[in-house]
C-alpha cells in the first residue's frame, strides 16, 4: 500500500475546532509541560520528605518511608492512574466521590498526583542514598555545633545531597515529561493524545507522530542542557557532579 505523505497537514483546519492541526499539537504540548512541571514540583517535595524520613533515627519514620517507597515504586504508573481516576471516587463517601468526578480538568489533576507519587518514590531513594553516602562526620559536626536534627539536615546534609543527585533527578524529570503520555489513558489531551487525534482525523499517522517525536526530543534536550549547566555551577570537587 502506498502512503501519501502530506507535511502540510499541520496548516490545515483541524476537525476539533482548535484552529490548525499545528494548534492541536501546541495545545497538547502545553498540557504536557504543565502536567510535568506540576507533578515534578510535588514529586520533589514529597521525595525530599520521604528521603529524609528514610535516614532519620526514628524507626517508625523509617518504616513508613520504606512502605511508601515500595508501594509507589513497584506499582506500574498506568495502574496507579487508573486507581486514582476510576477507583478512588467509588470508594470515597458519595459526596466526596461526586466532587472528584465533577472537578474541572480532573484528568489533569489525577495525572499530576499519579505521576508525582510515582516519581517521588524514586527521588526519595536517590536522596536517601546521597545522604548515606556522606561521611558520618558531617552530621556529627552539625550536632557538635549545636544544631538540632532538623537544622543539621537543612544546613549540612541536604545542600550536599541535592548537589550529588542532580544527574539522577535530571533523569527523573525527563521521565516525568515522558510519563505524561500515559495520562492519555484517563483522557488528558497532552502531546501524544494530540498526535493520536491528528492521525484519527486526517489519517496522516507518520506525520503526526514524527512531529510529536521531534517535540519530545527537543524538549528533553533543552531540559538536559539546562540541568548540565546547573550541575557545573553547583559541582562539588570530589563528588559525582564534580567529575
């Protein structure tokens, strides 16, 4: 079967009324970036909290943090999104479940929460490893200076740990961007979903997904370049980011 290439399809009016098919891709890209950024901020905050809990002296805190990591790290993301989107509203009280179902852009918020919890478990493990990799004398020095446990983490351990994990959390941010594509399964019209819409309406499959691939590649390349510059500026001699 002969395939008729038509790269001008992006400048033709789309059937969804959003303008041209290029506008459809741009709108999908906006949802992708917004979802990834919101999910990443939440994942970083949750991951930092859980990562610290993995290293504090409290056995209860360690146990809770360990269970959190194992739960959200070992369940596939698509399953977690289905649980948040389809199951949670049904097991909550009727009023709460109805509120979730009627929440504006509920597929967006579900994607943000689902991706955030999934990613935060991985961030937590990376932060735990970075804290434990530091010489024990650093934490002891903080205590010797009169710092509380919280102050020792804030002023001594965490600044170094965040510098050490910049490369792996860059990868996690890139993964968060790519994982937004899974949210099409719950109705979020992000970049991949927009490409699907274009090919369904125009039957130009290769053009739609070639454009989406190029956009993903460009976006992730820009993020990588920015994070590499940040690594150079925050590098500590003798540690991973300083090599």
